[in-house]
C-alpha cells in the first residue's frame, strides 16, 4: 500500500497517490492537465483584474509571470472624449508589505493603437 515513489521527495496524500496509480495512461494525463489548470488559475492574476469606474478593458493577455492589460480609462476632468486610450499596462502580483496579501501592481507601458 501507499506510494510507489518512496525514494522521491514528492509528498502526495496516500489516497490521491492510490487513486492516481489506479488510472490508465489517458486518465492520468487528464489528471495532470487538470492539476496544471488548477495551479495556473491560482497563480494567474486575471480573475482579479476588473474594470474600474468608467474604464473599458480591451484585452487581457497572460504572459510568463505577468499579465498585459489594454484598457481605456477616463481622465480626471471627465471630458467629452472619455475614456481615453487604449493604454497598455503590465500587471504583476506582488505581496503587500503591509498585510502580506497579494495585490496587483500596474505598470504603465504606453498608449497603443486602437484595434490592437
Ligand atoms: Zn477625458
């Protein structure tokens, strides 16, 4: 019973290890791909990126370690041409030094041509 990878550092709960080793090759690949998707969803900041008041998100592109967001946004005056842009931002998840929670850090990269 238990794990087959006794000589490795991989620490999988016994129940999951047993269930995984009972799978055929195809199902095992499905399980790997499922686990990778789960992991990516946890590390990707996309789910936290939301339009602010008066903003219009044009596109969200996942990159390795960061996310590129193109959006239009209003100016301080709220003029007739609002929202302006689109503007390109690089968004990274950083740990807040205050409470240790992950927060989004937006870096302004510049204006982009409309229509992407
Ligand atoms: Zn404006």
